[in-house]
């Protein structure tokens, strides 16, 4: 297991997807191609954990990596599995931080899975995608799962706003946008006040809602993944530069947006010199308990 030397790390990417398994297979190739076209991605879409580790290590970065479990819709387990991501992350701990994804629709099985992934596989947080998992984040049926996450002091990261998944496909690929309004996370933040929550992405068309929840609830953060910084709304940049300077996180949404592309555009934003390292590394290091 490689050790983490945080002093040598220049950035922590809080939001990356593992689309390929070292055992073969992975995410749906047709959907991946559609997303590649939507995001105008120029990278290989089917990266496994060792490949991602090499990619981020070369850039002196770390990445939070996860798969997505949408058993409710697909009827199958994610590929790669949570266990594979966690085990390979442990072998590449200088570059990869494992999150797990457990579909709340699994019910009691989801709770058992989450506890096992934390206690046996040492995952560092959980990723939820309400659109593809087809649930409202404040649905009480998901609360037993959040209880386990809060019990262990881990963060929960939720997709919010528009999604490239299904975009342009017939009927949006069956994806419903209604589930990803960040205001649903306000209820979660009230009911689970000790569980850090990350609102993923600039939350178009609900940017104001995301900013309000993050301003109001102490443990709610915003990650900036999924959008090139050149498209950020002025109010998001203003909040990141001021009242939310300690609660905004660098995320790329790799591989659909690479850190190289994201950082090149971020360099052009009018971000205060004192705030820039907070967004790129310091806020995430504190959230992920890499520092005291």
C-alpha cells in the first residue's frame, strides 16, 4: 500500500467515476458513447482504478473514485463492484480515495451492504445519484442507510441538477430530473446534522437552492464537477470567493471532464489567491479527514 504524502499533492479531485473493471466489462458502452459526445470528452471513457491511479499520480493529485449502484432500475450489481474499487484503492492509496455507492432501493440489504463496506473495505464516503437510482434524497426509506453513514462520520455525496446521463437520448433515456433538486438535501441536513453532505455539480437549474442550503447548513458542501468553470454562474463564483470559500470543492467528473481541462478553465476565473488552494485541496483534505 502506497502512503499518502499530502504535502506533495497539488489537488484533490472529489468526484471521479470508475467505469471499467480489471476483470473485464463495466458501464454500458452505448450510454458511455452518448455521454462522451455530450461532454465532448477526448479521453478514454472506460478507466479502471489502476489506470486512474496512474493518471492522477502523474499529475500529483488524488481522486475520490466510485462506481454507481442503480440496482432499482437495472436489476444488477454495479461493474466494477464497490469491493473492487475499495480493494484497488487500498493498493493505490497515494492517489485514490474509495467511496461506495449503494442504491437505497435495496432496502434493508442496502444498510447491511453499507456497514460491511465501511467496516470491512474501509470506504471513506458514499455516492448517491438520485436520477439513476430513482429516489428523492429526503425519502424516509433512505434514512436507515444515512444512519449508518452518519454513525461512522462519513460524507455522503449527492448528484444534483441537470445530468448528462440520458441527455439527448429518446425520452432522456428514462432519466427523470425531478429527483435532483438540491432542496431535498435540506431535509437530509436537518435530519442528519452530523453527516457531511456534498452537493455535486453546479446545480442547474437550481443553483440558488444549492447555495442557500450550503450557506444555511454547517456540514453541506458544494463540488464543482461536471461543468467547465467557464460556464459557472457569476453567483456561484461570488459565493466560492467569499461566504462559501471553506465549503467549495474541486471536482472534475472524470473521465467525461478531465482535471487538465477543468483546471485550465479554472485558472481563468477571478478566484482570490487565498481561496484557490482551499478549493483545490484544503477543503477536501479536511472533509475527508486527511488532516486534523
